[in-house]
C-alpha cells in the first residue's frame, strides 16, 4: 500500500490539493470529470485517506453501521456490496451488523454509534437499535440515520420524518398481482414476508388493490404468512397445496421464497407454470436461471445501496436535508414462470 500524501496525489492528478480534498471528502461538490480524475489517480497509486488524522480534526470515526437481519440473503448481499463501494469512495468503512433479527444484537450496534465508534446507521430492520429508555430520555438525540424502508413506527419516537430509501412497495405488489390477473388468474395466493416488516404490509396492500381493481374478492385464506427465506417458501407452499380451493397462482414476496415454492411444486408433481403460476419479488441474480426463469419485480439493488450510503454520509457531514425521501423505480420482469391458467 502506498504512503503517498494528498499533495503528491494532486500533482499526479494535475489538480490542486483543494480539488483533491473536495473530490475525496465531498465528491458531490465537484464535477464528475474532476471526481473521476482524482479517483483514477488515487486508484493508480494506491492512495488511502488518512482516516486517523481526519477523525482527529472532525471527531468522526470514519465508520458507519448497517443493521441487517440476514446478511446471507441474496437481495441483501447485493445491496451490501453497493453500499460498501459507495462508502469507500467517500472514505468511510462499513460495519455490517448481521443481527438475525435478535434485539440484543441490534442494541450492540446502536451503542457503537452512541459511543462514537461509528458516525451513523443505516437500518434494514423494522426496529430502531436503541432501548425504550434511551428513546424516551430528554437527553437522547437520534444519530445520523437512514431507513431503508423496513423501519416501522416506534411508540417512543416519531420515525415518519427520518430519511429513507425505498421503492413503491404498494405499487410493486399491485403490479405483480395485476400481471397474474391479466393472464386470467382469479384465485391467487400470496406468501408474505415477516408481517412486522413495512415492506410486507405495503406489498400486501398492493395485492389487495390489484384484486379490488379487478373485482375479485379478497379472501383471508389465500394469505399465508411466511418470511423472506427459501425455507419459508418450501414450508408455506406445502400448506398452499393442501388448500380446499387450491389457487392457480402464487405471488411470493421474495425471489428466495419463490425458489423454494417452485422446487416444492415440482417435488409434488406440479408443473410450473402449466399447473401453477409463480411470481417473485426482487429479481436476484439467480431468478433468470431458475427453471423456468422467474417472473418477478426487479428492485434497483445498486441504487438502493449507493443512495443509502450517500444520504447517510451527507447527514454525517451536514450537507443533506434531514428529511430526504427517495423512492426508486421498480419494474415487472416477465419471464416464463407464469402463464394463462388451464
């Protein structure tokens, strides 16, 4: 690793030291051409910012925390990679909290920010990583925090104005089910994610709206509570197959669930999509290679991670609107796992 300094980097890039400093610490304040020029020079010589010196000058650690219920989830892993790249470009390291939904683990990562071991938090879970006592304390001040859709309302603090990054989950759920309805399906089951998750609630609302718009009655027995895992897809699909009025299509709220669903249907002698149509959600990289290739809702994984990182760092460096909202585009990707019912 090179021990080159900022002055030498400026000479190599052919720009001023001030331009190098801005390009590395506040890249949004310089042109893309300047950013690319400085970053290319830094990469060429192996330059790394002096984070210790920076932390002494700013009282910042140079670390951010991302609290994630399951780091092994394929969708989450894509967001993580993007988030880490974006943070590194701005001189920050990311501490990933793989909490498995365990409250005690969430609190550990919240405490890291409270003790200044990290400068801010990105929340991919439905809870704030602080105790009720902390949140209710008159002296408590919420640290820089970005919500990636999943944060539910808190009884102790207003979370509605926190910066957040998401797709329109209601419309995305509606698009998925509308596609099945347009193919001719009327009896459509849905396998949900964690029912405490706002994304689950929103996608379920989209399911309701699609049925209502088509004049199809909403039936509670067609709603199966699962989780965003392959194992949940396997387990719940077995329940769907035992239904008195077996549906002709299943909307899974994640592609991992859909993969488990398709495997289970085939194991029990059902053709996909001949006997049962399946639609997923996320468009993970395996979706197009499933047999048959999976019709799904594509989320902009790269943009989600990058936007979360940049908003949080802007908050840390006092250059962001504290109530910024970012709804990113989704799209329906039509492949071969859904067709007209028999």
